[in-house]
């Protein structure tokens, strides 16, 4: 199983789409979604608590680190699984992302894996693909 780490600092605008994309992935592979709200001043907490109420795999922590590194380290320490993926709160993932990466990771015995990134503007238009 996999721990999904999601850091959120004032990303309420993007958070529902991000969480929906994560939760559409293989529920048998996702053991937990660890969300760290680091000092958000928007309605990030309200959104996360709504999702947490609907999905028991979501683990929520509100912190005042004001530090990306401290937030990641805290999230890693909270993880209950050997495999971890980090998804930014303003990103979305494909429906089969977790399964494809996990299968490739296990098949090839990798320590680390990453893939292409598609940059999309606020209107859903593809800007570029980074490989």
C-alpha cells in the first residue's frame, strides 16, 4: 500500500479537484492520504474536513511550520506505509496514476520513480509537457 502526501497552504481553490483525482485512484493501493495544512488562511481546513468525513483514509494535520521541508518531514514521519508519493495540492493525477507507478516500481525494484508532467492553465488548456 501507498501513503499519499499532500501539503496544503492556501490551496483551497485547487484542493477539491486534487483530492477527487487522488480518490479516483485504486483504493486497494492507497493506504492513506496524509494532508498537512501548514498555516492556511483560506478555507483549506473546511474543504479537508469535508473530505475526511467522507473518506476514512484521509489523515489531517494542521500545523504552523511555515516551512515546506518541515511539513514534508512531519508527513513522512506520520506515514504508515513503505511506499510514498507526494502530490502537490494544486495538481491533479490521472485515474490510473497510482497503479501504473506502483506496478512499475515493484516490477523493476526501483527506489524512486517519476513521470511526465502536463502543465495546464486555469481554463484547462495544455500549455506544455515536461518529460
